[in-house]
């Protein structure tokens, strides 16, 4: 029981964690994606909405040749130092970083030197994603049907029931956990599938928050397997309780929702949701076996389970609602995002599942009480519930590949950042909010060595030739912060706008820098 108390204390500590992280998204780059520059830049800057750990960055030049690059992480940016003598044409910088929720984030940045040519971003490995999804689904089966089934057998059925399906679920779950760990490393390093046998893949995965989550999941399944051979009911109660706590903790320490704020709410909700689903799904295999083979004890177990099922389902619903509110942030996200679409599909299946559960409780259980041997409708209903549960878990596993809407909203609130660097000068420009409508521009003018640039006057000129918008000029005002400001500049349409900054040094000398930026 001391171990149970320690695990509960760990949950409290997780819930009280105050650092808030999210699934990382790229919020800006220099050069901008799709831009055409006159000269090859020395460095490519990738800016994210949070600090990230780069695991792989590669460059494919305009001639189709891979080139070596040097990378380093600085605050929320990844600096990519390019080789000299890049050929004219389109260059592809592919990146793969680890966000603070433990998930890899990959993408490509295209920019052209002088002229646009036919280079294309490399496509993602669909087979790798399929294997990651299958491994995640197998892990869920082990945690919910395996550990949950063992808990039900010990606490509710108080005897062996559904042993074969439970043990097979645990075996599948253990394989899924180990495969998830190796495939995480392959994904992080952008390795071919054969890379799963390399030490680098496993070492890379061990540095993410998925590692402790999988350790807890494996511990839960091993403890549950041992609990089946417990010498007494007391030992089985303790072991299965510890296993269920490990199930909840495994969901509370990693993933999209676990890193959302407020963490005391999201981590606690994940713990409750995980344990509740394990209780529900874990009951299905033992109940099916009892309905088929041990009808004498079925009614007693059904009544005991029904008494507990109502509050458990209520907790599942409330915790799920809390997580959905945190992750979605708006009703429109249900329709406008992939994450929301998956949630809608999941909710449809959950409604059907709740209907079957109500049918079992209100129709089939009373029928068995009246006629002892009328178990066939219940057997069919339980089998359908199990299939629906697996379908729901398959949908949940797809969230591994979809950032939640709150992260997309967070990235949209980050100002655009444009960095223009030549030997003569270096200008840093922030554009807020970087969307259609009024925008504020902040210009930081520096010399090429990053020392302050002494300018008498600064002018910002914007145009969008492809939409017929001719250059519009705005004078910048020097603020008390030492930066130059241009406020409430209307950007009426989205697209790749051209920006020109003229900095007057003397009455006879000015420095002009130009670049493009994307308005969403």
C-alpha cells in the first residue's frame, strides 16, 4: 500500500507542475518559405512557438545534391548555417525537431537563389506513420483491455474470467509499447524503417517525454500479468490497483493534452480518463466469458458492475469534456481542423457506445434476471461494444499526427519575424499580427556587425504585385525603445508581400534592404 501512496503522490506532483508547453509549430523563417533572394544567405533561421530540440536538419541544393549544414538551437529558434557556393535555384531545407510534449515535428522550407527551379520537398514516409499508429493502437489495447480486464477480474468478478483475451491483450500491448519506443526514434531522426535496429534511434527516443510514459505503461502491463498468479485476493487487489494507477500516470506524463495549461486540470483529467476507460473496456472480455460459460455468477457481477459504471462513465465524460475544451478553444475547431474532425468521429462512436451500455443496463440485465438463460442478446451487445472501443482507440491514435487547435491558435498569435542581413546592414522586422487587416511593424536597424544603425529617417514600402497592389509608402517613427514603428498599416489581402526598408544615414546616403513575407 506504500507503493500505491507513492504513486498517488507522483500524480499530485504532476498535476501541480506549472510549466506549460505545447506541440511545437513553425511560426516564421528567414528566408521566408517560397521566397526568392538575390544572394545565398549565410544562415537559415527557423522560429518556433516554443523551445525545441533539433534532431535532423538537411539541405538539398538546387542541383539535387545533399549538402552538409551546421545546426544549433538558440531560444525558440534553430539556426542552420549553410555551406558556401550554393548553386542558383531552389534549395530545400528539411527539419525535424522534438517539441516539449515529446512529439516530433517535421517540415521543409523552400527558398530560391536568383530563380525558382524544380526542387520539391521530400515526402513523408506513410508506412512509418501506419506502423506508429498500429503500435499505438496495440499499446492502448494492452492498457485498457489487458490491465483493465485484470482489474475487473480481481475487484468485480473476484475470480478468473476472460483470461485468454486479457493475456493476449497484455502481450499485444507490450509489443506495441516497445515498437512505439523504437519507431519514435526512427521518426525523430528521419531514418528509414531499418533504422529501428540502430542505437541512435532508441537513444533519441529516450530523450523525450514518451520514454517515462512508456515505462509506466510497460510497468502497468507487467504488474497486471503478475497479478493473475497472485496467491491471494488481497495481493491481486493491491497489484491490479497499482497497475491501474500506472495506466493513469502513463497518460498524464506525455502527449498533447498533458502539456497544455492549466496542467493541474489536464494531467488530472488524463489520469481519470485513462483509468475510467480501462475500467470500462476491461469489463467487456470478462463479462462476455461469464455470459457464455458461467451464467450462475453473471447476474451478481452485472449488478456490481452497473452500480460502479454510472459514476465511472460520468467521470470519463467530464474529464473528456475538460480536455476537449482546453484543446479546441472554439466550437469552429471541430469542423475546421483535423484534430476536431477526429474528435467528432470519436464522439459519434461514443454516443453509439453509450446507447449500447444503456441497453445492457435497462433491457438485457433485467431480462436475465427474469429468465436466467437469456444471455445471447447481452453477448452480442458486449461484442459490439468491444469492436466500437477498438474503433474509438484507433481514432484516438490518429491524434499522434495532428496538432490540437489550441497550438494552431497559439502559432497564429505569434508576430511574423523577418530578418534581413547583408554586409552593410541587418534589419529585424516584427509584423503583428501578420494577418489580413491592420498590422503594426517594428523595425530594429543594425549594422552588419549587429551594432546600432544610426539612421536619420526610415521608410517602409509594401507591395503585392501579383494582386495588382502597387507600392505604398509609410514613414516610420522612432520610439522610446529605440526601434522604428509603423502602426496600423492595412494589408487587405493574403499573399506574399514585398517589403522595402529605406534607412537614411545622411542627406546623401541611404541603405535599402528588401525581402518578402507571407500574410495569412
